[in-house]
C-alpha cells in the first residue's frame, strides 16, 4: 500500500514511491531498514560525487583542482576522483605528518603543504572547493544563542569554519595567479540567508565566508580569479539526519518549492558548474541550492 499525501515520505515527499505506512513508521523509529537506508544514502553520495566531479579534477573537503602540465585533466581527474570517493581532498604530506583534512584546515602549515603538494603533483592550481565545518556534538551540538553559547564553541567555529577558508584561499590564490587565474567555491549555509534562533557561532562564521569570497572576487577578479559561494539548503546527509530531528525536517519541508529535500549530487552539480569554464562570468555571487527555500 502506498502512503498518502497527508502523511508524506521524507525521502521522496511525492506520495508515489510505494513505501507503506508500516515501513515509514519503522524508519521513524530507527529500524534496521532505516539505518540501512542511511548507509545507502552515504554510499550513493560519495560515489556519485566522485563520478560527477572526477572528470573535472575536483576533490573535496577542502579540494584543490589541478591538472598536469600539458594536459586538460587526465591524471588529475583520476586522482581527484579517488580522493572524492574516499571522502577527502587531502594531498598526502611528504614528511609523514597527517595530511590536511577537515580537522586540520585551520593549520596554516598544513594548508601551505596542501597547495605545494598539488602544484608539485599536477603542475599548478586551477580551483579550490572549500566545504569543511566543525559539525561535532562538542561544537555544533553546543552552539546555542548569543547569551548562552560557550566561548570555546564560538572560537572553534570561527577557527575551522572561517579561518580555515581564509588559510586555504591565502595559499591557493598565488598559485592560481601563476597560472593566469582560477576559481574558488566556498560553502556556507541557508542559515546565513534566513537567520536562526540558535547556532550563532556557526551562522556568524559562515557569514564571514561570504565577505571573504566577495573580497577575493573584487581584489583579483580582473586577474582571472573567481570567488563564489554555494548556500545549500537541507541536504539529506548523515550529519543532517543526526543534527535535525523529524519535526525540524517537516518544518523545513513546508518552506520548499520542490518535491524533495536536497541530495549531495545537487550541491556537486552547482560546484562543478561554478568551477568550470561554463561559470566564467559568475564572480562574487552567492548561489542558493535549496529547493526554493526563500526567494531572492
């Protein structure tokens, strides 16, 4: 029996996916089937991102785009696809220290090594995709409002979510200038566009990313560097399922002008476009990818 429109499914929201009410109830209760579904979602997100972004030589979290000298992808695309599938855009360090990744994006030395290793391996840097954020229970989970947020949560959020973006761009821009230009895509959140009653540190850090991106576009746009931002809406990832309960997702869905929530592939497509030559005349912009939540 198919579910009806009065009790919609949070996976398709269309009322036509063939999921029975009993199955939906089991999923809401955290059944084995629901957990398996989330594992499938995670696998699909990673591998589809790799398939879509790999041909354009894009890696993620943070990602550096490079191509081998004399080529238009090739080895760079293959390596980027492997890194994306593994869920990290880190380039291994040659001194045996842990490579740059989401946990070390605020480390200046690691960010410098990431760019240097990319230049050495691929002959240059053509683009940067920044998406890291501290979404841990100890940081985002304790991010409340202005009056109650712990000071260490505020500082940690700024360190990773803003300073990390600053450092990767600081080291990537000179490498892009050496090649005659490049593209930077930074990731924020719909909270920046619409506000939130909580998560003051997270929202403030992401607001700073917008200003940073516009600075890059304004300062180096004439020299061929683009700085843009993607602002995802609610995407059904492992983190969003953990951090946002059923009631919150239902509330958000009422604001959508699309029949479903976002998928990782939706964000990947927007980022790929902004990094590509097709997005060459877009600079200093914030692109909402949110299913129509809020019209601008």
